[in-house]
C-alpha cells in the first residue's frame, strides 16, 4: 500500500512541547526531557501511527485524523493516540511511523519510531487469516533490531553512546487485544480456543510476551511501559452485537482481566532478573471501565455511541468521507474499538500523575518514591540510564 506523503520537517513541526497546566508538573517534564531522548512504540492499532500494511484494516483516510495536524495520519482516532499523548506530555516527539526512516537516508531522526501495526498480536498468527499481512510483535522487534544495527549508528557512532541513548529512551507497548478478538475468539479461523482454556491461553501469551520483552532488553530497552488490555466487552463493537440495552459483555471482560492479572505478576517476576530495567504497567482496565460507567466525571457526555459513522460489515471502521460528530471532545469512543483523542489524553495524563494507574516495578521500587514528591512514573523515567 502506498504510504502517505509527509516530510520529516513537517513531522518535526508537529513535535512541539505540550505541557500540563500545573507549574510543578512542568518542572518535572523539563527534568524528564533532559534525560529521555526518544520514544519507541510497539503494538497494535491502539498506538499505530500510520504503518499501513497490505491489510484491509488501515486508517489512511478521512475521517481518521480529522483533528490531527495532517489529516488521515494513519492513526485510528480523530487526533493523537495514547502513545502520542504520553510522548507530548513528557515533552517528547510524536511517534513517527517506521516508514519515515526509509526516506531519511542520512539517519538524522533519532527521536524514536513507531512499529505498531493494526491487528497485530503477541502471537505471530493473530489477525493473519482475517486481515492479511500484519507485523506481529516478533516482527516489530526484528524491525527495531534493524533500526539499532543499521539506522541509528549513522548518527550515534560510538557504541557506548548508543547503548546509553537506548537505555534512556522510553518504550511503549500496547498489545494483546487482538490475540483474543482475532485469534482465540475466532474458532473458524484459528485453533487456539480448541487447545486452551482462558487460563492456559493467558499463560501462552505471557510466555511469548516474556521472550519478546527479553529480546527488547537485549537490544538495549530499559524503560518499558506496558498497557493492560482495556474492557473490550464494554466497547461498541461488542455491545452493539447484544441486546438493545447494550450491556457490557462481562464474560469477555473476565478473559481480559485474566490476561491483565498474569501480566502484572509476569512483569514483577522478570523485572527482578533484567538488571537496570523498570517496567511500568499501565493499569487502565478499571480506568476505562469507569469512563464507560461514569463519563461525566471525566468531562465526557457520551460513552456508548461512536463519534464517526461506522461500517456495518467488514472491519467495522469509520465509513470513508463521512463527517464525524461535532462534539468530539465529549465522546469516549471514536469508532467501535478505538478511543477519541480526548479520551486518550485523559488516560495518558492519569498515567503520568497517578501511581494507581501507572506503577513502576523493577529498578525503581514504588515504596521508595513517595519521598521524591514526584509521581512514580517521573522518578522512573528521570533516574534510569
């Protein structure tokens, strides 16, 4: 598929500082900016910034990107993703899609790249039968390996400096939802449901994810933020398939909480063995669930309908060319699976400011952070490397 035309100079113009309103937080952001040189993003369509592959699931058309500086940016929302928001709130760059490195032959862009791919999963076969060619997590890590070996040395020639740069960079991962939606819950195309119950399937995902995290560690990653799976049973794509009262599918949500519980304990386990690494788990399941149940408390008015007009068949994405809702700032859901920019901003802001949402584990212990007077995530990002 042809990539959208977007110059690196324009991309850099988009990467302007984006500060929180409180002055104390601004000082913390400046402190972080001095130590964190880049943002690297992995996962699925929740954080995909435009790595459009040979698949029917892509966001390279309006109304996707309706409120982004460059419309139809490839992001599955009206504006910025949660990874974009995290980067901007930390005074870093927007996540630049990997294909941008292909037009930057000099290797001057070292603020990080985005490898995320719509429909990707932890397992290599997730999404493939349904949607075609997808970069799964293992392939994304292989592409990052090429970045480390072939691209970054053009600008960072000293191996020790390159290692230091990678250890100070932030790695954001949001993956796993599609392993359920487009693998485990698709017995017509995949065999996983016949082989595993939800607990042993969760164990399989954790085993594969552990290998992938260790591969990233071997490539130099030390600051890794992993997002929980959201309450997809409450998302429009699931609720609209049910009765008129549109209740959440709590059976599906239970499967996802099994994964989230295993993720927490897996990160606790491997954090102790990967020296110098801090994992930050973004425990966003309860947050988004509460946004569904109590949208007004978050400044939102609608937590059931989609802001864009959605296709009735196929991937159920936004209908091309149809205008979205007017009050996009008050909607939780952009399409049937993805949040609006306004909701992404809420999630990112709470991750940075509330230890109950984003908690570090590993080199920076949560118990030792209260004395710093900073949210735990700031301490983790500003002291490592």
